[in-house]
C-alpha cells in the first residue's frame, strides 16, 4: 500500500532506499524532509518516490527508487502510477526524472513505459587543494550574494536556463519558488558596476559534509565569451578550499561542450553519470 512520507522515520527510510540504490550520490533524511514542494510516497519499505514542480514545461519532476531485491514485483509500476496522480494534481501532463548511467534495468523499465532520453549528464569531480583567488575580467567584480542582488540573479537565471543542452522546453521556476529553492545555497555573483551579469551556485550536501555540489552557472548572453563563467568557477573553487571543503561535484549535459571543456580545464575529472527522461502519465 502506498502512503505519504510524513514522519522522521519515513524520511530516514526514503534516504536509506535512495542511498542503497544510488550509493554514489547519498542524501540525508533532513534533505528529504526539506525539499521545497516535494510530495513523497512510500511503498512499504521496498521503494519510494518524489514528485514536485519541474523546470520542464508541462512536466512534474519524478524520481522512483526501488530496492534491487524488490524489483519485478510491481512496486515501481505502482509508484509511477501514484506519481502520475500527483502530477495531475499539480496540473501537469507528463513526467520528468533521472536514472543513473550505469543502471540499464531502470532505463529499460522507463523506456517500456514510453519514456525517452532528453539529455545525458556527465559527473565531474574536482578535488581541492591550495586554490588561489581568481582575477576577474576587466570591469567585472565578484561578490557573495546580497539581498539587493536577488532580482538581478533571477533575471540571469531566466535568460540562461532555456539555453541548457536538453531536448525539451525548459524555463526558470517562478520567482517565489526559485527564491525558496535558493535557501541554503552559496552564491557568487558577477557584477558590472551595480548590474548582475552572472552568477554561480553551490549546494551543501548534508550526507557528504566535505563536498559541495554545483548548480547553475549562468551569464547574460550579452556578456558571454569574456571569461566571466571561468572567473565564477575559479572563485567557487577558491572559496570552497578556503572553507575547508575537500571536493566539488557537478553534473553537466553532454551537449554543453563549453561548460564541460571549462570544467576539464579547471581540473575536473568526469564519467557518464545520469540520463534525464521525459514520459507520459500512467493510469
């Protein structure tokens, strides 16, 4: 029987299932509990699912995770159907989510149900050492996020998000949801005078306190190819090392050649990590 995850024990169970299925990307129970707008579903102790708003037009972000020994018993199908009901309640007509690049069983499960791959992400990892502060391009200042920067950062996100290398329509979240999702993020901004022209975001990982995860690095189209993205990344590397973090990790779309090349230039190593898929609701 599928139920909503509502108690601390439920959140711990969700985290335990997720970390068993995906040990390379662990999550803490408080991260499960605190995910903005997330609807969490459990099927006994065999599997769990998350459904929430997505940046893809018409899609609910959906992740279904089932323990290996519990597969092929209808758990995944039941959770996917329940996720479809939640997506309908959110006014969505499709589902969007990820599977690991080394999990052909889950990929086949989704493809049999009409899902198609819309992007492939590589995992890029940077071990930290003694990292110097960067020299930003002429006329650009790097600064930590302040409240007066928020509108400018959001404007960059609105412009940069649709340029992601994904075969689907994608847009920044509405401002209030975006603002809620920024809670706890570490953000560095690129300023030209008082005007925000770029930003980059890091996310702490409660299950890996020595690691930070990159989110979007965005630069206004009018200011690209000036070295601003590289300066932002170098500032993140320097900041993280100065604050005793040991590594940075990111997922980058295979089609995003510019960012992949930049990360490799900055010393990141990579592997195929994740496939993003879009598919129909299930009855």
